[in-house]
């Protein structure tokens, strides 16, 4: 046993030494199981970090796009700030001004990332296999598979630009969502030029208070955005960490806006998967335990469906049984979840190998969104569950309509959908009244009379 621990400690040292890129803008959280982006880390982190800061001064020979941009900076831009606004694991962003006066953000991919990414994945694969050899209960090959699939997409900035336009058009009915406009004439696979957008990070309560932005409104609107993405459209932005989600007052309307950045990593959900996921969340919110078991099994969880429900919701099994929409989160429950996460790591590893690959990025997205809600202290709010329920009702109705041509059935589906949405609206009104001054006054009066 001592020998195995020595091997593990050496391996752990190598793992964390090579993961500086992944942790570049995160607080270290040992309960975060969504390590899909870990593949970006490599032993050459220090060298890459240095190159980020000098990308425009020492451009590698052979990367024509970089030379072209460097030589034409004065032709393309009135001003170009060579000091990056921010540096991440794949690229750095520079502020610039076009000749027509528009301010843009120029996202420049690091010149060595293309060549280095395949080496990074190879290093990760070796480490994952070594962990599995030391501890057979832990099987994380899905990590390598996801990295191999997602890395080429994230390295193609034209793909990122198309994703940004797709989600902007898809959610154009949300006036509070801002997706920077892409300048295609100044973009390539390794350079993405877009509208410059300023704001504070979505988890910065001090920024919001200073600018008169309602924290609860931001949390609710963020929930609306992601509920639409997941349940209605099945096209999901899978990297909502605080650096990619900004908040600000719109310069024109002066209303609060959410600015969504970094559109390189998206998940496209298959219709059958999405419908089962909708039905599972409906069951989880209402406490329908037969439904929780049925749809968890359909999503690949098998006999581990109780664990799956807890991982998906980050709630205890007691809360799941009661219906997570009606049971508020408590500090003691959070402690219970953290304790159980450590105890059930082998089972969690087994679960992650069972579920469809589409689920992995959704789990990561859920974790990041819950982290934002926790920081904003809005996680106990029922508004997120109401938004999810509303989107699930609409998505299931749309799916049923697509499967029938009968006018009678279409009318029936529409009536059921309208009734369920009305009932949900009445419940939302009830909660609002209950939390209002009138509701609190009536509750006090009722307690006094009894």
C-alpha cells in the first residue's frame, strides 16, 4: 500500500504541475467533478504562459495569419493594445479601434496551441491510464474521449464565431442577452475579431451593487437563457464560468444585460435525449420518484439512478424525494453533499462512464451555474425551477406537435400546454404574494390569531 501511495503522490504532483492552465482563473475546488477542460493542461504550462505575453513580439515562423495580422495592424486598426485584456488557456484578447471608430476585441490564438494540443491529450491519456492502473475503480477514459472531440472545435475560431451568431439569433427574443457581433472580414481560424463589450463578472456582487444591478434579476435571467438553450433548442453554451459571463447596464436602454462570451464549446443535444432530460427534471422538481427512476434509467444511470439524481441536482436524496422545487437548500445539506461526494467517488466514476457523452458537458454546465447562484446567494430561489418547468412544458408540447398531423390532437396538445403554463404562472404569483409585504403580514396575522 505504501508503494502505491508513493506512486500516486508522484503522479498527483505531475498532474497538478501540468494543470496550471486549467486553473488559471478558478478557485481550486476539490468537489468540482467537471474536469472536461483538463486536457488543456500540459507540462509546458510555464513556457506557454510566457509566450502568451509575447505573442505579438515573437511570432513563430510559418504561422501566416499571425504575420499578416502583425504587419497590417496599422492598416486595420487606429489603435491596437498589445497588452492583452485577458489571457486564457487557448488565446489572449486585445482591445483595438477600427478606422470607423468602433472598438473591437481581437482574440488571438497562441501560436503553439495547435501543435501542443495533441501532445496535451497524449499526456492526459497516459495520466488517466496510470490512475486507472493504480486504482481500477476509477475509470476516466471518457475525459480523454471528450478532450479529443472538443479540442479541435475550440481551436477553430470560425466555429466559435458561427456558434455566437447561432445563439444570438436563437435567443433574440431576450432583450437582456448580449452576444458580441463578429467581424468576419477580420477573422480566421486562429483570430476572432468581435464587438468589444465591457462589464463586471456575473459573480461580482460588489460590481452589481455599485452599478444598480439587481442580483436576483440577473440570476433569474441567466436561468432563462440556459433553460431555453437546454430544453427548447438543445444547443448549449457549456462554459459559463464567471469570466465568460459579464453583466452591465446597456449603454442605450440603461437596463441590466448579460453578456455571453467564449462560444467555442457547445453541446448539441439529440431530440430523444433532450425529451428524456426534460421529463427527468419535471420529475425531480415535483418529487415524482417513479418518474425520476424511469428517466434516469433511460439516460443510462441504471441502478445508480439515486446517485445520478443527486449529482445532477447537487441535492441530497432526502430533498430529491421531497421534490427539489419545494425544499430550500440548507447549509447542512451542502455539508452532507460534500461529504458524500468524497465517499462515493468510485460510484460517481462508474456513473460518468455509463451516461451518454452528451450528459458530461451538461453536468459541467450545471456545476458552473450552481456555483454562480451560490456566490450570488440566489440558489435557494424557486425562480430557476419555475423557468425550467416552463421550458420543459413548452419543449414537450413542441415535440408532441412534431409527431402528429391530427388537428384534434394538435388542439389538445396546445390546450394542455396552455393550462400547464397557466397553472405554473398562478403558482409563481402565489409565491410572489407569499414573499411580499402583504403575504408576510397575512402570515403574521394568522400566527397571532392561532
